[in-house]
C-alpha cells in the first residue's frame, strides 16, 4: 500500500511533536545532572531549534524509502 505525500507529512509532524515533548521532558530531568540550569523558556527554545530539521529529515526519509519501495516493485 502506498502512503500519500500528505500522510507522510502528517506522520513526520506527529513524530516531531512527540519527540519535541519527550526532548523537553528529558532536558528538564537531565540538564540538572550536569549542572546546567535553564528555565522552561530556554528548554522550549532549545527544542524548537531542532524541530524544523527533524520535520524535514523525517519527511525526506519517508519519501526516500517510499521511492525505493516503488522502484523495487517495478
């Protein structure tokens, strides 16, 4: 079954949002172990710096694997 481009984007976006929430929670727990003290605003900003890259990466990889799958079925 072929995944549409829109569903690829929905999947990638969902993955990024879930990853973002987990990253923020992880930063809040782990940063103090290393003596890094930041506020919630800084945690959110650090996480946002990677959201765009993660979204593009997830979408691009999904499309790459879909193209490889389609090429293999010819």
